[in-house]
């Protein structure tokens, strides 16, 4: 079991994207997770971490929901 955190920039308007990603992760991996949490941030942040390890960062990776879900699955 793992904890997933999606941190997103509130002033940037990333909430909808974060909620959609959370839904995709839960739809695919809910039985394998302890939690899937949204964390509000700022300064353009949009990251996904699994048990404290960043597995997606919008500054380094292209945004693709399916790819992010696959990456999260690989880190479980």
C-alpha cells in the first residue's frame, strides 16, 4: 500500500487538472493505495509523489494522465 500526493498550484488554476488526475489514479489503483491526497501549493507547482518520491513534475515531464497513472503503478 502506498500514499500518493498530488501537489498543484492554486493561483495557476491547476485544481481541475489535479482532481481529474486524482480520479484517474483512484479508478485504476484504489485497491493498492492507502491514500491519494490533493495538496494545495503555489509558484507553478504540479507534482505527483508516491511515498515521498516525486514521480511526476510538470517542469520536467509532459502531462499525460495515462502515463502518470502507469508511472504511479510502477512505484507501488
